[in-house]
């Protein structure tokens, strides 16, 4: 016989019907010690009563109600990506078409900026209606964009040789072609 009484967790093991290594001596103690046997019986009664109670399942709307009150922090770049994704169609031809249209528009804007950067006088004339400060800002931005895209030397070469117009025309035709193709594809997909 053990010379100490059972610990609460040891009585838990017996109540749970554990049958692992080391449980046999605990059970042997229970058979010989009235005090521990009484504690075991008391716990047994409580556990049996709990198990006899009807089992409830939480309301299926509980998660929504709880989460509705939890402020979830969404990082800015995730939020931006999600809002873009909401406007994008499912992956497939439609998404390809949207990407084509987006690339075309971006290309058009880039072409416009390069044109403004290369056509100094014309750009000044064209933007003459704008305020002086806004015009300078626009010209500076266009030049920066063109330099970033072509590099300082290439931009100078384009300006000097006047190949800018040809380049621009080719770019514009390609861009317009891409836009039309994209929109046609989008129309075909949405008709299905
Ligand atoms: Zn005991």
C-alpha cells in the first residue's frame, strides 16, 4: 500500500477511466483507502451528472455576432489589394482582357508623358492654358518619367533626332490596338 493519499489529478485519471502505465497502483490504493475512495465517488457523481446533461451547440450566427464586434486590423497594402481584387473578374479570359486594357491605358499615359517631355515648345504651348506652376510641375514630372523609362542619353537622342514622333506613333498604334483587342475580348466573355 502507498503511504500517501492520491493527488487530485490522480483521482481525475481514475474518474476519466485512464488505463495507462502507473494507473494500476492508484486503483489499488483506492481499493484499500476509504478516504480516497470517498473523494473518488464524489467526483464520479459530479462527472456523471455533467455527462447526463443535454449537450447544447452554439448558435450558428454566434461567430458572425462576435466577429462583428471585433475590430480586425487590415494593413493598408492588403486592403488595397483586396479592393482591387473585388473589381477584377475571376481568373481567365476576362481578367486577361482587363489587364490588357489597364496596360494599354498605362502605356498611353506613358506615351503622353514622353511626348510632353520631348516636345518642349509644343508642350509649353499646349499647356499654356494651365497655370505656370502647374505647367512646370507637369513638365518636370513628364521629364522624370521619361528619364526613368528611357534614360537620360536616350531621351536626349530622341529629342535631338526627332524620332520621338515616329516612336510615339508606333506606340500609340500598338496601345490603341491593345485597348480595342482587350475591350472586344471583354465583350465576348460577358456575352457568354
Ligand atoms: Zn488515500
